[in-house]
C-alpha cells in the first residue's frame, strides 16, 4: 500500500463511480438544508456562535486509523479538538478555507487540503451528514475568499507603540463611561424619590376637585416612571456587576495568552540557536582540506539536490546577535566566494560599472551581476512579528530580497516562450494543449532555488521586455493595485500568440513555512486557430523559514481549458513527502477531449522536464489500461520541455537564470516608471544594501503620502458631490472578460507608441 502524500494523511481511497469534488455541483436543495442548519447529530445549535460544529472521524496514522474528533467551523476556519470540553483550552489544528480545496472521496469520506502543508482526511457518520458538512464548508470558503478579495489596507506597519497607547486610551474611556452610568443610577434614584415626595405633598393641599384629579394622574404616571426607572437601574447594576466580573476573567485570560506567546517565542528562538550551533558544529567536524573545498563536504538536502557547491558564506538563515538591518562599510564591495572569480573588475567603481552597463546594454546581453554579499542577519528578530500576517503589508529590509521586482519575476514566465511558438504551429488542438501544459509547468522551474523574495512593485511601476528582434515577442507589466497587490501582464508574439494575466499575490507566514497563493487567471490565445486557453497558478510553499535550509515546493492542481474546443488538461503537482518513493517535484497530467477521452498522458517534474505519451486504446481496453500501456510504449514518448542549465556561478548570483540576469540590465528609452529605474533595487544589486534600505523606506513613505492624498481628494469629492475617479492604471483598463466572466485588467494599448515617440508625459513620478 502506497504511503499518503503527507505525513499522517489517509491512504488514497477509490472514488465513487459518479464521484467528483464538492463545489457548484452541490444541489440548491442541499445548500438550503445546510443553510437552515438542517438536523444531524453534529449540527451546532443557533447559539453556538459557529457556522457548524460536530463529530467527525479524522485519519491520524496507519496504526490508529480514523479517530473521533470534535470539529468547529467558524469565520472561514475549520478547527478540531479531541473533545468538546477541550475547546476551552487546546486547539489541535486549524485550516484556512480561503486557500483550501474540498474534495469528496466517496459516500462518507472527504478531504480538505490547502496545498500540501495541511491535509485533513475526514469521514462522516452518513452520506447525508457528509453532504451537510461539505455544503457548509463550501459556503464558508466562498465567504472567506470574498472577504480576502475585499480586504483593504489595514496599515503598512505592524502593531506599534501607538496602537498600544490607543488601546489603553479606549479602555480608560470605557471605564469612565461605566462610572458615569453608576452616577446616573444614583441620581435617578435620588430624583425619583424627591418627585414622589413632592407629589404626595400636593395631594394634601386643599385644591379644586379638577386640580386634585390632575394631580392623581400625574402621581400615577410618576409611579409608573419610577417602577420603570428602578427596573432599568437594576438591569444596569446587574450589567455593571457582570461586566466587572468578566472583565477580570478576560484580563487574566489575555495576560495568560501574552505570557504563553512570550514563552513560546523565547523557546523557539533558543531552539533555533541550538539548531544553528549543531549545524555549524557538524559542518566544522566534516570540513574538507582547503585543496578539495570546492568538491562538496556538506550533507545534501533531501528536498533540494545540490546543483553546485553551496558555501557557508551563502547561508542566509544563520542566527547571530546582529541588528535587524546590517550596515555595510563604504569601502566594502561585494564579497567573492572561494572561487575568487568576480563578474567585474574590482578596479572599477560601482557608478562607473553602471554607466558602462548603460552604454553596452544594447550591444550585448549581460551574463553576470555583482555577487551577493554575505550578510549576517538575525532572522528571528524580524520574522517573529510576521506570523499569521500578510507579508505584502509588512515593511521588510532588502536582506530578504533579490534584485528583481515582482513584475520582472512575472516576465520570467516567458523564459521558455519557444514552447508557445511550437504550439502555434500545431494543427491538432490536443497536441497544442500538450505544449501549453509544458509551458505552464516550465514557469516554475526558475523557482527551485530562488528562496529570496522579489521587491514589491510600487503602484504605477512598469516593466517592459522588448525581444521582438531576437525572439519575436515583447512584454509589458504594470502594478495596477497596491492593496491587495495586483500586477497585469501582456505579451504579444509575431509567431502568432498572445499571453495575458492579472496576478494577485496573497501570502501567509505560519512560523514554520510560508504559503504564497497567486490569485488570477492566465489567458493564452493563438491567432490562427482562435484557440483560447485559461488556467490558474498553484500554491508555492517555502519551508524551513526559522531553522534549517530553505526549500520550495509547488503543490495543487491546474486545469487548462481550451474554451473554443472544450479540450482540457489536468495537471497535478504532487507535494513533497519524506515517506514517498516518487521522484521529488513530480507533475502528472492528462489531456482529454470534450467527451473525457484521454489522448495524451504527461509526466515529469516542474524543475527538470516534461514528457508526453500518446494514448492508443485497443478493443476492450479501458482508460486505466490504456494509460499504463502509454507509459510502457517508450517509442511514443516525446520530450516537450527540458530546463536550461543555470549560468556559471549562479549560486553567487541569487540562482538567476540567463534570462533573469538580463532583466534588470540598464536600458535606454524605457519609461521613467520602469523597474530598471528603481533606485533601491539598483543599489541592492550593486551590493550597497545599507543605502538600498534607506532608499526603500523613502520610496514607501512617498507612496504612502500619495495614497493618503488620493484618499483625501476622494473624501472631499464625496462631500462636495462632484465625481471623483478612483486610481486607474496608465496602460491597462479593468473590464469583464467575455470568456471567464471575471473582472480583470486588460492592456488598452499606447505604451509602445509612447516609447517610439519618447513621450512619457502621462507617467507618474513614483521614484
């Protein structure tokens, strides 16, 4: 029996004959029953405060099998406990439905996975109970995704001292209001008694009968008022006592949680330091003589096979008692590794190198950049405040970056553009789909060693790549939104294809790993045939954030659809598992026609190559046997794509590919908003990281001021009743896609014409 894809996961179960993932196919009647909280022993009551809660069976391991656990669905999160009583103090695990996939296995079993990091194999007591849970989960997922998309900027800084002061001020205000309520309580009682006494005195006076009757009516009303006031006073007193009692409990609970967090941070930091000391001691014990230092000597990472010697100087996640941002001496250039080979002469200053690059960039593409300096960094001191937060909203020093922007990383998808050139020549739409699938997989090959993050683009930042003469295509990217971060990309080729996409990056740091979830649809249109393909990207996970060597994994499924013919290709990126015998970074796929018949099987890895096998079914063969026969028929194998080797000394240049090395090369004639013009990125590439950090802070503050000015103008326009357009990108416009019915930014033209005229008057001043 094959082991599961993740440690502790359930074994693969056979799908039912009419099976399928739970999704839009769940019937409206079932959804209505679930929305009404229909029945079931596990359904949470109306007062439970959660969307649904109850018992489910969760797969633990092969020894214990399925174990009964109490599950709670609330606010887009699914949590589980060993028992209902355990909800008060210990949560055994939580999965965020916004980025999770929900799959039905059979009548009672279903799976929830967020892309390999967490996978829950669950079993309900009956098919009806399973369907209620799946429907509730799908509804909760839809709400969570909507909230994620609509979430606005909650501030570019993490919790500061100002926030704590504001919180304390709010608590003091609430306390004073409670005291005011107590004072009003005493005054109402005092004045009520005085009013009653005055009315009683009026009744003893000798007045006309008519006045006496009126006084009696007023006395009755005063009595009713006093009864009502007493009831309100008693209720206020009860509320005050209850609030005071629970306030102490909440304060104790909050303090307990804070103390636990501090202890956990201290423990984790100690563990990280101990782990680092052990690693260094191990490397020191196994170091080779100086003459053979270039041949290896360190243990291989099981997930990242060595592609060259990784020296100790290139270890970014060591822990030292260093400041968060390390200043670099003015006289210090970029360091060299043991090979003592530098891309540029040390006799030339960095400024002279920059001028030299601008002059020669059109003549010859550069094949190297300054080597990455070896900076020590107290990683934990920065990352401990980022747990559970959106990393795009947290200011990070350039020490975590590589000298490319997210727009340039997006352009790297075109590294294997020749796959689309070949696809454009295919007469068969099914064969064309195979090349499109290989192109989709190839875009991940550049990420295998790229553990540094790209620069977050500024709003309005652009990046062009004009390779019309050399490769037949040209590409333009623009940052169209800041929060949530979104970039639009458009590429045209004279070989007969157009690629466009809008990608929104959402990421969460969970302490041990970082999940990066790209949202958005990629479109590829072939001009001659009119075939229109769409697909989405999978989840990228960066492991060993705190301790150990960083490594990257891709996991999830991609469905590529030809909207003209109905052909589909389903690609599965298998998450890495220590217990699996499969090759690491495995990708499998099937190309099917509109009837579901499999014509091609794809097999390979996302970091090396993809092969294609033609499926030929004989009489009486079923699909599974045919696919197996395709694997055995070596003569039918076609190599669709193979990764290009990395440049020499790539490990010293952020593991950039040949294309990536050229992307930030200075180039004349580009827009003033182009990423090549970004000063902090240029300073970092040249090894001047302290200056780059200062420049990065200046640019972020400038962007913050611009955003506040736009918000003030919008607020003023709302008050005056005058129309005020929100921020609009310069080269892209937001419109509804006729194929996917999604709102997306589409290139509206004008950029290349402006470049030809060198008319950049419309470009904003962002640098």
